């Protein structure tokens, strides 16, 4: 019995992850589609490696035309990619891409799943990938998703070969094959069987493709026509797919909405081959499953469905609900009861929310909330009782007549409530390739349900429904209108360093700046700075007012800094008050297309010492896709100005800068740069230095972006510890003002660099040679050219990752670049 209860809870959460802050009725066309899906038994799981790998056109067709439950399993959350929206990288970028996928799923209707795998960056083959990913761990996660979701058909986006174009792509296919077999084997991952049963999908297919010059399709493969026009949507499935895919904004994956039908191709991998359709030999409906009377009841409801009055279907739906509750197949019953309950609530026109006017709350405090409920059904909905977390009201109140009912209540946040954070970021990652998860049953979920809910007991007809309404924050935005988001639980205090890195010497005191956010009154607090277990400075007597953010400077004496003998140090801050310690800082991510996203990171920064010289004093920066290099350079003591159009077109202004740096992907994201190119070339010709970071070949604003011709390729060195050969050790960029050696390439993260040029004018001099294991050496990681009186440096080395991570060797090399004119 325990296993069955846990299974029902887990699977219900699993099916409806991507939690809304309100219960709102679906539109009539959506209700009608859900009714058709209620009649269909099959499920499909689409599987790939990253956000934006999914075939949204196929997903849209499966859900809206075939009316089958469909999910997308992305092994990773896209943590290792680049960000076209801002400076977030790593876990923060993965959080953004998770919610971009959830927004996409709201459009195409699919469910969204993940494993614990971290996207560690581009890899060239499965061997490279599985050096990072633990194949057994990732396979276990996929098996868990298969056993919970129970798909009949699994479709891979990629093959396990080089045709996949990315090692993680190919690895997703390798894992899929292993999981397909293991999911049905009770001896594989037996601990999962405390909660779920084994499951054997009918088949595993590969959705073949045409990507650029790569064509893996064949006319002897299984073919499916998709993209048809759907009058209820007002568009074809290809058009819907374009809208869905274009929500991957952080990676610039905007896609055309293409009308008209097209053909999808499938190659058999495992299981029972499909000859006619994806669902050969799969029961399509209740009758084929051997369950009588349900198909007929659904057909009657569909035939009589009134788009203007969906509540007229309630009587038939309640009868159908009783019939579904009688079936013996526990898993099918669970899934379909959850689905029909959602349909019934929508047909009743029920809306419910529990809202306050505060975005953040702390445990143990009490806040005023409003419960708002309304029903638009001619048949009454009875609100029998309300569980307010800390008390229960028995009401037996009729909700009808499209009249809003509001009940005010003060709710105390339970004292043991933890701060709001994504479940996969609550603990430090297991390693660079795997997240740690507190509870294994959470694996697979895109996000977890809110822990704080007001529970309603509703009665519709003779049936009772438990409805959870999360505690939410509601505001009126003058541009967006009503905004309803999750109430974010925060600690009483959090702190963070204002800068990601500080440079220290033994001869000067160092000013450190902290951001102190007090969510309650703080009396006589203390800040301690430490490296490892060694406290290097204490500051006491800090008083902070409630609900305030204070930017406060602290000065660490040179005498204490002189005791630090290592060049790269993780400096941590601890705030102590009233027997409580606070060691984390809030990270709040807010973009117009996403809800507010919150997580917490250790209050730490990099403290760099050692032989680091820089001769440049003033640099200009042209923004690209976003990176933290300007902040890094400011901490090094430079004046950094972000240049605008007027600055760039003013030769006298440009001449005041020792160097100009372009942000990553500036040629791809800043379309005006084609109008600035002559001015920038003139700056170099007159003696200036330009350091241009990497660009890609996608959507380039201009081709002749450099002082002499060069051609960008997709070549890269993904092994961050790859050997670096100095082609001319005597070159001034490798000797002045810092002597660069092989040691300066130690400790790099994720990669050496990407999108190396493969062809260039003879006037360029390559500085380095490097390559991944077993591949040809590449010389395009940094190109130097003298142009007129000045210097032009093109470097796709991943400085945008290394500098914020406190890599002192990368800093020394970068300082040489921007000091080239000195």
C-alpha cells in the first residue's frame, strides 16, 4: 500500500511539473484536445542532450494531431552553452534554459524532463563525453524517467555516431539504448522499484534528419507527414513549432514558423519494428486495451461538446470519471484520473489563487494573503473546506454565478521552510558533470511543486476534488498587467561580494565590497573573511535595518594579505548574528519572457596575487552577447568604458584608449558594427590596439570584420588541459609585460576555445598551436597582426570563462594583449 501511495504522489507530480501559480480553466479548444487525448493510450518520449535539441514540429504534431501524451527528455539543462541575453553562465544559464523549455512546452503541450547530467561544454565524441559523464548514473536517470512516464515509443534526436555532430548528442543515443533495455530488467537499478515498476517500451527509433550537408534520411525509412493545418490552433504544426522553438532566446534559437506539410523520417533502433506508423502493435484506445465502455463515453462527450458552454459536459465527465476509477490497471488509472480531473476543473470554469503583495517571505513570519476563487459553471461547485497550512476552515460554500469570492487570511510561514531554490542547485554539484539531488525521486522533474500550498476540497456533482493553490505573489505591472509568481522564501540575511575577483598585493590595504541584504532587523552583526579555514579579518558592530540592501566596504590590512602565499585564493565571507551564520548570497534572474528565478550561491570571490603586470590604463569595451570581463578589468585597476555609437564614431575619443575589447559574439549580436568597422580600423591604423574575442558564423553582421581577411570555422579545442605549443616564444605578446609560460595554461575550465579561424591572411601571425587528443594541431586560437601603427588581436580563447573563474594565467595573457600598444 505504501508503494502504491508513493507511486501515485510521485507520478502525479511528475506529470504536471512546471507548476502554475494559479489554477485557471483551459480554453475550449484546449479542453477538446485534452478530451481526445483522454481517449488515446500511447505515450511518446523524445530524447536528446540539450535544450533546443528537440524536434518541436514533431512534438506539436504528436500532441495536437495524434493526441498522445508526449514528453521531451533533455539530458542536460544547457549549462555549458553561451548566453545571448546577459552575463549568466553555468548553473545560472542552465536555470534560464530550463524555464525557456517550460515556456516552450506551454505552447506545444509536451511535458518536460531532465537528468542530473551537467552540460560541460562541447565534446567531439562519446569517448570524450563519458570521460565526464558517468554513463551508469545518466542511464539510471533515463531508466527512472521511462519507468515513471511509461512511454510506448521512445524517439532519439541523434544517432550514437559522428553524424550526431556533438559528443553529448551521440551519448544521448548511447544512453537511450541502454535505458531501453534496462527499464524492463528488475535487476537493473532495483532501488527504483520501491516507487515504480519495470517498464518495456514497444520500440526505440531514431528521428533522422537533414542538418546542413548531413542527410541521414532515406526513402526506405518509416515516414510520417507532419505540419498539417489545425483550425483549432489557427496555424499549422510547423508554425506552432517555430513559435515554441523561438522561446529558446538565451541561445538565439529563433526559428521561422513554416506553414505546410513536410515529412519526418525514422530509423529503427530497438524493439518491435514499425512498418506503417509509430504506433504499430501499440493499443491506441481503451477498447484495444481491453477496457469496455470508456471509448463510447468519450465519443458521446466529444460529439456533444459545446465550445461556448463546456460546463454542459460535466455530467458526462463525472460519469466517465467513475468508470475510469473502476479499472484495474493502476498506472493507467492514475494517469487518466489526473487528466480527467484537469478537464473537469476547466469545464467548471474554476479559477483559484492565493496571493500576497510581497515577492519574498522568511520562515516564521506571518503575511496577509487573499484566496480568490470563482466558477463559471451553471452546475454549482461547492467549496467544502480550506486548509490554510496552519488551520482548516469548513465552509460548504457554493461557488457559482461567475462571482468572485475572496477570503482574507494571515498565514504564518512554517519555521522549517527552506529558501526557494531549484532542487538541483540546493547542494553543490557532485562533480563538474553531475548535479547532486537531495531526494532521488525528484530526478527527472523540470522543477518541484511549491512546498507551501493552500489546499481546497471542492465538490462537483457527487465527486470531490483536492486542489492545491501555491502561495503566490501578485502585482500589477504597468506594462504586463497582472503578474503572478511563486512566493520566494528567503533567509533572514544573505550576502555576496560585489566583484567576482580582487587583486591583492603585500604592500597595500585591500578594499572589499559586500552586498548585505537584511530581511529582518540585524543588531550587532559580524563579518568574517576567510581563506579555507583561516580567518584573515573580522569586522563587528554591524547594524542593519529590516528589508534593506546595504553596500558596505571592508578594508583588509596589507599585513594580513602578506601572510597569503598562494596566487589564486577563494575568499569567503561569513555573517554572524544572534547565534546564526549566513554564508550564501541570493542570485535573482529576471527576464521579460520568464518568471523571476532565484537560487543561492556561497558568498565567495577570487583573491589573486602574484606576478601580474598590466600597462594599459584605459580601455573601451564594445558589448557583445555578454560577459564579465569589464568587471574583471576594473578590479585590476583599469578604467573601462562601455562604448556607444557616438564614442566609436569619434576618432578623438577612440584615441584616448590604450585598447578596445569586443565582447563575445559581437559580430553576431551587434548589427551596427558594420557601420563602425571603418572607424575601428582607423583607430588601429593610428596606433590603437583591438582585442577581438570569439564570434561564430551564424548570422554575422559582416564578413570583413578584421583588419585583414580571416575565416571563422567551427573548429575548437574542448579539452581544457590540452597541451599548448608556443609558435614563437619570443613574440612580444608572450613576454611583455608578463612572461607567459606553459604554467599560465594550467587550471583552465571547460575548454581552451571555440570557433577558431582556419584560414587567414599571411599578415597574421598565429601565437599558439593546440589540439584535442588524436586530432590535427590547430593554429587559429590567437592571431596577431600589425596594422598601420597599431595592433589587432583575434582570440577565440575562452577568456570570458577563465577570467571570472579567477584564472591568473589567463589574466596575465589577456593583460599582455591589451598592453600591446604600450
